[in-house]
């Protein structure tokens, strides 16, 4: 990898060459410099950040950082089984089950017979409030549930 650099040491572009880069006329104020990447290997749950670039007389050095990966998207819905299994894994099943039994009626019927549980559904939002689950905790439960297979 090479970087095309102007007289102000601004990087104009990057390019791969199978051989040596072409010679540029000095009058244009451009030169090709080899790029040295100092790139760590991200661990689990980490991603590379954009590099910090430094132009030297004989090379361009790009130093990459590592940061926590953004959370996976929250699924809009999960199956009833996935929801129950995630609640069991998070030790929340008994509290939710008790709250639904107390609600009775349609809430209990939905808990027992619905094929899917919707993240933004009225029942989920009400249950979250009733048992003290924050929006981010509900999101995490849905992310966990989406990974569960029967």
C-alpha cells in the first residue's frame, strides 16, 4: 500500500501497486510513500477504530485503535419460546410470570398463546415498567432471545 502525498503532507489517496509506484514529476509536488500499518488484533467484542495517520519523510504510518463493538441490532420480535428462554436465562421468568398472572385477561392469554413477542408491543413495555426493567435491559433480553434456538 502506498499513499500519494502533496507538498503540505496531506494524503491525497491510497493505492496498491503490484510493482513500484510510478515516478511523479517533482514540479507537481506529489510523491508516493509506502504505508506502514500498526494494527492491533481486536479481541472478542472489539472493532478497529479509524487510524491516526502521520506523514514522515520516507513513509506514512497509520496507527489503528481498538474500541468496543457497537451492540447488535435489537430484533423487532422473537418467538414466545425464545422470550421465555431468555427470561429463564436472565432469572427474570418468575417475576414476569407472576406479573402476567396478576394482570390476567388478555395479558395472560397473550403470554400463553401468542406466537411472537414484539419488542415495542404494549405488553412488553408494560411488563418492563412493572418489574423494573430498563429499555436497555429489555433490548438485551431481546438480543439474547434472538440467539436461542429450540
